[in-house]
C-alpha cells in the first residue's frame, strides 16, 4: 500500500448563506500523517467530508493521486473514513465488520475471513474475530474501526476525531498505535482533531483552521515554535499575549510598547513602526529574572496563585493589570516559596511579534 | 407493590388495581374462556337425528290424517246407506271439500305446510274402495312406525351422548371452509408483504429526512386519513373502484375504455381491490414501527457502509433492514392480525364478488346462521393461526417480546 497525495484546489463549501469553508488550496503529501486542527465549527469536518465524498464542494476540484474525484461518490473513492463514533455495525461480528468492505467488493467468504484475521492481527486484536462489537472495550472497538477501514486498502485514510471518546491513558496509547500503523502501511492519514496534543504528537504536518479558513500549514515544530497568526499562536499551546504598538524595528526584531512595559521580540510579520502588534511568549520561556541582567525583557509581576502540575509549577501572575502565566520546572523548592512581587523576564528570541489579530480564546 | 402504594397512596393504588383486574377479567379472560368453551361444544343442527325425528313425526301425522279420512269415509258410507242421493250436502264436512265449514279448521289443525294434503284420494272412487285403500296405507305406516321410533330414539341418545366437549365443531367443518381458512391466511400474508413493500421506503424516507418540518408534513399526510371513520375510508375506496367509479371514469376519459358502451373494469370483483384497501387501511400500523426503529439507526452506519463501497441495496440488506427488524416484526404482526380479522374491508369492497374471507364466514355463523358454537370454533381457529404467525415471525426475526414491546 502506498498513500496518495490529496490536493484541494480552490475548494469551498457553503450551506445556504453560511460559508463553512472559504476557498482553500491544500496539498496533503502522499504517505504523510496530516492533521487538521481547529476549534469545533471551524470547517475541518466539512473538509474531511469533501475529501471522503459525502459532500460535494461548492467550488473547486479535489484530486487524489492522479485522479480527479470531485464528481465521485464516497463508495468510489480510494478513501476510507473512520467516524468519530466509529460507526461499527453492531449486528455484525468483529470479522464481518472488518470484512464489510471486501464483501461489498464481492470477495468470497473464505478470503474475506482470512483478510479480516490478518488485519485484526495488524491492529493487535487476534482471536476476537467472532465477538460482537458490543463485547469489546473502547480501545478494541477503535482498532476494529481501523482494521475495517484498512480492509479496503485505501490510498487515504480519513480519521474524524476517533480518539475523542477514549479516556486519557487509552488515548495516549492509541496515538502511538495509530502512528505505528501509519508507518507500517504507508497510507496517507488525514486526521481531524480539536486536540492540539493529538495533532502535535502524531502528525508530520498540521493545518490549523479557524472559521472556515486555513491559518497555517506547517510541520508540528513550526506550528508550535513559529505560529503564523495570533490565532495559531494562542490555539496551539499556551501563550502570554501583550498587545501594543511597534516603536522600533531592527535586525528582524521589533520593540513593542505594551501596558506591561517595552519588550523586544522576533519581528516575524515584518511590521513597521506604529503598527498594531501582539507579542507572544510561551509560559515555559518566562523565567525569574532577579539577578539576571542579561535577560532582554524584564517586568515586575505580582504572584496570584501557584498550581502544581507535577513536572512543572504553573505560576499565575499579574503585571500592568494583565495576567501572565509562567511555568517553572519543578526542581528544588524555588517555585514552592514563590510569593509576592517578583521580577520575571524572557529572551527576545523567545518572544514573537505578530500583526494584531483574532485570538483563539476570543 | 409497596412501591406503588408509597407513590400513589392506598386509595388510588387500590382503584387502579381494581380497574386493571376488571379489565383483565371482563375484557380479556371471560370472552376468551367463553369463546374456547363454545368452540368445543358441538350443538347438532340438522343431521341424521333431526332427520329421523322429522320422519317419525311425519309418519305419525300421516296416520292421524288417514284416521280422519277413514272416519269421514265411514260417515259417508253410513249416510249413503241411510239418506240415499243427498250425500255430502250436509252433515260432517268432507276432507275432500276444503271449502266446507269445519274442514278448514280441522285440516289446518293437523296439516302442516309440505304435508300431503288430505283428500287427494280420487273422489270418483266409491267410498268403500277408498276406505280399503286408506286402511291398507294406515296399516303399512303403523308397521313402519316402530322402526322409525326406535331409530329416532337411538340417534337422539347418540346425539345426547355426543353433546358436551368434543372436536366436532372442527372436524365437521366443510372442506370449502377449510379452503377459505387457508386462503385467508395466504391473503393476509400477501397483504402483510405488500404493505411492508409499500411502507419500508416511506418509513426510510421519513426517517432519513433531516428537516423537522418535512417530517411533520409527511407524518401529517400519513395520519390525516386516519382522522376519518374507518367505514368512510373504505367507502371512499369503493367509490374509486366501483364500476362507474373514479378509476373507471378516469380510464374512460383517457379513452382506454368506454363506459357508455358498458365497458368497465370490475375492480371490486377481485381480491386485488380488497388488498389495496387493506394496505391503505393498515399502512400506519406498518409505517410507524418501522419508522421508529430506522429513526434510531445511527446515520454514520449508513455512511460508513457507503464509504466502504457498499451499494444502496447492500446497505439496506446488511445495515438498515437488520436494524429495523423489531419494527418490521411488530408491523407485520399487526398488519397480519388486522387483515386476517378484518370484516369491514372484505364485507364492503365488492361483497360476494371476490373470494370469501374467513372473517366473513365467522360473521355469517354468528349473525346469520345464529350458530355461535361453530362461529366460536372458527374464530378460535383464526386466533390460533394468528398466534402461530406471531411466534413464527418472532423466531424468524429472532426478536423477543421485550424488543417488540420497546
């Protein structure tokens, strides 16, 4: 099996007056694990349903491999979809579920059974072939759904938040399994999720969507470290946001005047003086600055609360009337005694200056 | 129980239990017990014993008539001997002359319709000869009387011994009635299957409709005809299917047939018309259970099957139909029972023109022949057949009573 490339050209979807997906160009490379990440209602499921063929785009063409599939129904596309609720057939046994796609293709029963057993082996479910889906645990049902989708040897596997019903431990385990299956089979995976953790841990590349538009398509590291828009910056991971105005630019850096002080950050959008700007700093990039004059940006803040998260301590502060969050690694007892007024700071390289825009939390 | 009293108080609980008890006993148990009791009691009507009793009675009456004639003839002879030529002018009325006063009263007292009328002996023969003939006949009859009486008594005794619980109501049912019984089951089954074929697409379409307004509209369209009295609904169909009804007039307008020439398709003369009206009459009983089950089907399952490459036919066969099985079972059971027991539809749509339904036979036994015992036996037969049908459907569809109740 080898995954095919999926290409959306100027694809848009409108339902009456509502535009679910604005005209979009997107290329998903063959054999990659691609995630579409976004809040609910952002249009990610609509894109998935257009790729799978359940929705016909209002405009644009969809290509899978070398073929234009825009006018094909879901039963004639080289895709397989794993539903959010899995949609296993409750009245069929596990192996009949897995072999359903083969049954639809007229494969003889003995061959179907053999293929089903093979696939159940692949998803680590041997010996469960004759059970009913209801007799399986959540994680096992998940694997059956994967096996059922793989049975039709799709070029592209589409996954619609299939892990959302599982508990945390199982979810983390299944992430690894899905990733392993993707490596083993080489199929293109298109994974829809609103959970950034899932997207970051499993994917090769991620597209972040908001309100029917793709905000950024990039590798996971780039999405986290170099978000392209304020929305991506605040939707993926946590960010401290300082709003302000650019007061100076130099060497790819910008100085921003904010209510909490003047800070320098990487001028990613190439802003000019007087531009409205937002400066983003990850909580883990903020450190205590007392006695560290080499830290570029420094500010005074009042500690309001400390939450012990385990590996780190979540410190909530307030500076210039704005909340600031800082993660302190749980080493020694520095964090435990943190109180009152503190001097904190962050390096200019760890701060990102972007053109002011919509944040994920708004 | 204690839970009930705690929730509703002793008075309300008692009342509810009382009403439930009355309901169960008066409306379910007693009628059924009565029906079963009647079905197994054979009340002979007609038959050999009746025939023998009738023959005996006839013989006795004939003897009485002959006695009368003998007396009259003897009197005639006596008069002839004393009064000469004025014979028959006065005196005792002669049975030969029905217009004579007294003869009428006398004969109407004895003679019943269908009995040989006295005085048929040829009046031309001389009285002595007539007397002789009558006496011979009387002696002959008298001789037979003993045998007849013995036979009638024996048969009556046999009959009395036979009355009481027996299977004779069933065993004496004519072959024709058995045939009608069998055909009624076949008809009802056909109605059920046709009704399913009509209702499944409707139920599926309604269940798949996403907009609530359209569902409401479709449902309203199905329910509105049921606001009309059942008989009116049937008569509406009679109006459509009658020889000079709407359908034939439509064909006339289209030039397919000429009503003026007396050409007409006799729709109501076939069971097709009965089937058609029954499907219309019972469509809701099939649509709603199927709709209710399909409604609960996760649409993702249909999409998943489609995504895996299944054709529409396979999606229905493997995913939708298995899911709708309990609904289909309930709908089939209801439609079958209603059609097998329907009296109004076969009774009003071309009665006597299409083959009889068993329900019509039962009706006639109850209300025309007045033979409730045979009627009960036939009703019981139908009840058993329907019960067997329910059990067969339940095992065929592998659904339990609990699923059906759902």
